[in-house]
C-alpha cells in the first residue's frame, strides 16, 4: 500500500478509481453468492481507502430470472449491509449496464429505484459507460438529449465517473461489446462532445477499449489533440 501511495502521488493519479470483479452479483439466485459479494466488496472498500482510492465501481447485478423487483430489492439490501459495516470515505459507484440477459442497471429507472431503497443513498454514486448506455438504447450520439434524460432519471450530481468506450454493436442492441474510440457505432465526434460538454467535463474519463497500453496512448493523444483544436 505504501508503494501504491507513492506511485499515485508521483504520477498524480487523481481521482483513483478501482473496479470490482465482474463475478460479483448482488442479486444472484444463490444466497451464498450474494453473501460472498457483500464480503468481497466490504473488504475491497477497506483496501481501497488504505491506498487513497476515491471511488469503487461495481456492476449492480443480474437477477437470474427472479424478476426486476426482486433483483432491485436484493441489490439494495446488499449495499445497505455493506455500508452498515464499512464506514470509510471510498464511495461505491453503480455502473450503467448494457442490459444483456437479466442485467439490471441498463435504465436510469433501475438505478433510481435502487438508490431510493438505500439507507444512505448519499454514499453511493453512479459511473456511466458510453458503450453500455448506447447498447441500452440511450442516444449518446445526441449528447444534449442524453444529458437531459440523465438529469431527469438520476441527476447529474450522482454521476462521479465515466467509462469511455465506442461500441461494436448498434444502438439498442443490449450487447456489451466495446470498441476503440472512433471505430465503432458511436463515433469519435459524439464521444469528444461528451468529454468536452460543460455538464460532464469535470468528470474523470476512463478508457476500457480493446487493445494494449500503446493503443490507449494513441487514443488519449487523439483526444487531447482534438480538444486543443476545438478550444483553440
């Protein structure tokens, strides 16, 4: 942890954001898996705080044919149990999902209903994902319209981070397939508009696109060059 803190300070990584394992499912149809998810996230939050991590992103879960209402109830119950045990400052962020299978969190209605059932909703935020939103049917290629829907659905104040990805699949496909920026169905222009939009540009944007570190470097350089060009 001491080594991590030094690296974070040296490279000015702020805010530091972690991601929970994809295998975690707060609304599994198996009680032992739900209990395991609560234990893992509670322990992880403690670890994250010890190295200065501000946010911890987690997928809401898949209800596995138990139904939406049951799934939301289980997710909220799991988060309440975690927050009752963990009293630190690292904030859990629920991620917007693509809606594959029985995934919850593909609609702002899902997320709003989860937040409404929390004992301490102020301790939980949202991480939006451009690929997931696009696959879930949100028109991120029309940023102003999308942001109005976001504000109406869960409030922009709850959004603390953004996963920046293009999409291999078309809008409303409900399939989570990330693509390199500018090579997918969303396109570089709309993604750049989201990054630079006055209502979002304060957020940390994190790449989850296919490829290795060199590809991330190329994408980041392209974004910076485009932003410099638009701002003069």
